[in-house]
C-alpha cells in the first residue's frame, strides 16, 4: 500500500459527511457501511437516503471481510454442447467500492487477508477496487485487545482514510492516495484542519488505549508456543469447545475455505465457500485419516496459526517475526457460546511452556 509522507487533514461537520456519502453513491461507487438491523450490525451496500450507523458503540457483529472474500462465490461455470465444453468466469466487480466505517482492527485484518489471498485474482481484483475508510474508536468494548497485539484504536494499518469524532464535529486524515482521491473538491471541499486537530484526536485515542486493560501478547512468543505443540494444556483449553466455529466466521482475518463442484452431464459450477479449521471434517483425508482428530488439536491449530505459524512464515522484521494473524477485535470471545477467550488461551499456552515472556 502506497502511503503519503505528509497526510493531509480536514475538518468537517456531520452534514458535510452525509452529503459526501450521498455523492459517493451518486457517482456509481458501491458504498458499504455498517447497518443496524435488530441487534446485529453488519456491512451492507448503502442506497441513496440510507444513513451510516454512528449511534451504536463498537464494531459490527460481522467483519467487512466478506466484501473482499465472499462467504460463497462461483469460481467458474461450465456447459456441455455436443462434444465441446465451454467454461466461463463469473462477472468481475466492475465498480469501485468504499468500505466505510471500518474499525482499525478490521482494516488490519484485511491486510492479513491480503497477505494470504492476494495471489487469487478474484480477491486481488476486489482489493484493487476497494478503498478503506476507517472510523477511529472513541471507546472500547470489554472484549477488545487490539493494543495487546500491536494495534490501536486509531491504528492506520490498511487504512486509506481515517475519520474521527472531535469536539467540533469530525476530523479526517488521508494516509494513501486512494484515500485522498475520495475527498471532495471544489464547492464541496472539506476545510483544511488548522491547529492541533489531529493531535487532539490522537490524545483521545490514548485514553481509549488505557481502557483496554489486556496483557500484551508478544511476537517473540511465536517459537515458544510452537515448541509447546505437544503440551497437555490444549486438552484443558478445549474441554468446553463444541466445534461450532463461530469464532472463525466472525474473525476478520480467517481465510479457510472449501471448494465444491456441483452439476450434471450438461452444466455445472465450481464454488468456494468459507470453511473452518475448527470443524472435525476440515482435515479429513481421502483415506479417512484425520491429522486433527479432536477439538484439542483443532483449537491448538487456530491459536498457533494466529500467534505462531503465520508470524514465522511471514518473518520480515528485524526480530525475525512477522505480524500476528490475530488483530485483537475480540469477536471470537464475544460470540463464543461457551466463553472461550483466545487472549486468555494464548497466555495459558505460553505459561505452560515455562518459557520467559519476551517482548
């Protein structure tokens, strides 16, 4: 992602914001934003006249990843005509899309997805046409632990344009050319921020960070955690797990999928759908052998993928450790029907290794 050396900053009112969203929709862009329906909040395409959900605190029930990595999508279709077989690709996304109101943890999650899925042309195409507009977090929820994994309520990773509440309305800052290109010009141009507008936003964010009282999960734990692969701690941590996999479906960085063929002698299709490493059938071989035969091995896989395997595979930093796959949104903990806490699980696994907690 190309970033701006000197990010420009603007002040705007709520009416300016509403007019901007309306203009984005009128321009033909797909504007996808958090929408409240009952007790759930998810990202949906806005129509003219729809409002963005500012009122409720916190993040959405579902992450916005499905708009880059759909829950189910057709990879290709085929039809048989005589002795010929015709194959067709699905229609690609044609219009630009704006993911509006993304939380910083979800924006970071999209970066993790890009690392894994960017070789896929369908994902890469959607990603190229997508601009991420994030809302800075004005408060935290009980399950949040972004700061424990290197994130922030105002984190800029994966963010093209950030919007934050201020005492005088809203403050916006563009971090990339994509984000800057969305800012209106001419008669509807936003006012350039003066004084310490963004510094005030950062100061407010620091107060939110202080409220996230979760112990750090150090990147240096990756190798000690993997060394504890055979530890009995995994059996204890998994005793209550029922294998429902809601943790993986609400996660902004999980990328597991299954591929299925459907059809007959005349026509058919190949489809890709979200899957989960928490399911018993996920790793069953054609022979019937399952290398992860119980919930303990499946929970271990998920924790180690988030906090060990991915880091080692993506090692690009001076300390030899890549970024953690987990971005600390806490959705898996919030929605787990039996209360499994992944932050607590990784700390318990680390304690079981009897290794020093590095930083």
